């Protein structure tokens, strides 16, 4: 499999074409600037993964175009994976209930962001999503809530069923229902910007597990993170800190709105 | 007085002048400090009000102090105030009304600085909310001063109060088109646009049967800052979609039937 998350060495005048799932990214190294242009395929399930550096082909990507000027002393770019910059709201494709006094772990595949930075200085050039999920609103009304990304999921319960792609991370959501009635999972907010990102020995990307507990009286008492399912992938190493460090108040805030059904 | 100042006969004039200047400089200094210290953490409206309040408080205190040094008798002013109250009351009626309205606006907060509002047919971004008037900048970059009294009486639409907005697009299709199919195509189009919110869900409203067309309204939600991008993008995409699928956007038309029996009589 082509390695995308590494340092890429450019020479003056080089062009590189990087296909990362639905994302096609062209990078040109000029005497005094870097030129980045990129576009996304209309198919979010596009599975291409390739690196062409140097690339001789004529490229026609003008959907998004940015230039970064400077003395251009560094010729090495580093590609690193990042979790999305907003929370993700997952909605099971089919109606899903957690039975009374039961617990489940849902596995969800989330797109990762491609962080392009100068290898030596670490200067950030751009963060580009491998796939940009649609926006959604998560709240009890159009007045109160927050903007998130929306992901429809098959809500897989077996880790072995998960498709493994190097530009997507696997997030696990453990829902513990201690109440006497079943719990309808219509939409769940996963606070991805507050989670760490890990990489397994086999190059699989994993987030921390989000644990949601529902008490006997039907109230949600806790949202916390753990590394529950990582052992299935052998040893894992942390490769990215949370974008927003989780604090107790932040997690408490997430608790109040982790599950939602809207009524407009 | 000027003669005395120039000749240096009376040091209290210099003292009063120095106090006034010092008060002015101190007021500006405090204003600048507040402006920089609260640049990120405070709402711009609160910051603006605090700046103005402290500036005038410090400066006017300095002026009052300076006048006192010059021997100004405040009792005379208070006595005269009784005589002038009626006259001033009539003259300042509008100003006082605006001032009171301004205080109510500040406490009620129907809008804030940087909000996009529409009032009496004028749409603009709020630049400042002062005690007497509110200033708007229109999209044509014109400054509009709206007296606070008018704002208190008028209906105000605040377009940016909430983080998301609904965008309504009026559409017309020909009678021959399959409405269900058109509705599904429109919802699919919205689904493919990442700027359109997944929730609240988009919807298509049938507005009725009109002279030449069946009218629909496509309602989608988006972030307030994406309003124009979504609106313009969707109109372009819908036209392209209708052209691709051969869906007719009808022009106004009238069907005329020629009666055969009438022709025969002639």
C-alpha cells in the first residue's frame, strides 16, 4: 500500500499528485512559492491512494487553489493525519435501539484531514479533508446547538466488519444502557476534536473510545474516553493530540447534548 | 482671561487648562487600554459602550474640576436650570426620547454590533449603537443613521442572531412534470451539497397550481455565513439539473381555444 503519511521530497519545479480517497491534491514547488490545488470526487467512497512525485502529467485541478510564498528554503513537505475540526454527528442508517441493561460498541469510520506542513520548521501550509462531510446542526432547536459534520453509519458492532482505509480513522462509541427501557439511538455526537489519534502497527488509525453511560433513571451521567478496543490491533502509538484539549467542563457540556432528536 | 493667561498673572488658569488636558489624555488612555485588553474576550457592543462611558466620565470630571478651580459657581447653573427647564424640555424632546430608546435597546438587545438587520426597508450591518442613534452600513457601503426612537417603534429583522438560517428558493415547473420525481431530484441535489445542513432536514413545499406552472419552494438550512453561497450555488445547480433531466421551467402562457361553431357562423 502506498504510504501517504510521510515526508515528501520536492525539487525545484517538481509537481506532485496525491490521491487520498476522494481527495486529489496537486502540489507544485516553485522557486519562491508552493502552489496547492485540490478537488474532491463526487463519490465519497472513492478508494484511490497514490503518490506521483515527480509527476509529468498535465493536471487540471482548479476547484481550490492556494499559494504560499517565501524564500522557499525547505523542499520537504510532511503529510500528517488529523481528526476532523468539528464534532461529528452519526446517524445509524437503520433504526437502532440499545436494549435495557445492555451495552454496545458501535464502530464508525470517520474521514481524516490531511495536514500539509514544512517538514523541518513544522510550519502549517494547509489542512484539507480527505472527504468533507456535509454540515449538520446538533441541538434541540435552531436557536440552541452547534454546527457539526454529519455521517450516516451502518453502526457496525464487529470491528472485523470495518473497512480499513489509511485516510479514515475508526472511532468507537460504547453506549451503556442501565435503564429499564430501550434506548433509541437516533443521532450521536462524537466530539472528535477532543480525541487523540492513534496508529496501530499495521497502519490502522484509531481514536479513543467514547463511552456514554445512561443511568437507571434514564439520565446520562457520564461521557468519557478510553482506549478499549486498541488491543485488537496490537500496540498502538499516539500520533496526534486532541485539537481542543478535553476538560472536565467540556465533557460535561458534551454530556448534555450527546444524544438528540430534534423537533422543529 | 486670555490676557491673564498670556501675562501669567493667574496661575489657576494654567492649572485648569492642565487638568482638562490631563483628563482628556487619561480618558483616551483608559479607552485605548480597554480597547486592547478586551479585544478578544468581550462583545464589541459592550466594549464600545464601556469605552465611551469611561471616556466621557473621566473627561467631564476633569472639566468640572477645572471649572471649579476657575471659581465657577454651580449653584448659579442649578438656579438657571429651573428657568430653562421648560425651554430645554421642549427643545430636547426628540433627543431625550432617543436617549431613553437607546437605553431600552441596550438593555433589550434585539441586535448587537456586527449583526445584519433590516429596519424600515433598510438592510445593513450594525456599526455602532449609540445613545441617540444606531449606525448601519448597507451592502452598498452607505452609512445609515437610524434614530433609536425609530428602532423602538419599528419591526426589526435580525438575520444573524442565530447560527443557522433557512434559505427558501421559489421554483416553478410545468404541469406535465412528475412532481414526486422533481421533489426527489431536488432533495438529492441538496444532499450532495456539503454546505446544506443535513439537519434540520431540507424540505420541498408545494405552493399550489398557478396559471402557467406548479410552484414549489425548496427550503434548506445552512450556516448564516454560507447564506449567499448556498443560495447562488443551488440556483445554478437546479437550473443545470432541470436542463439535464429535461424538466421544463415554464414561461407564463395562455391557452386559447377556437370555437368551431363560431367560425361557421361567420
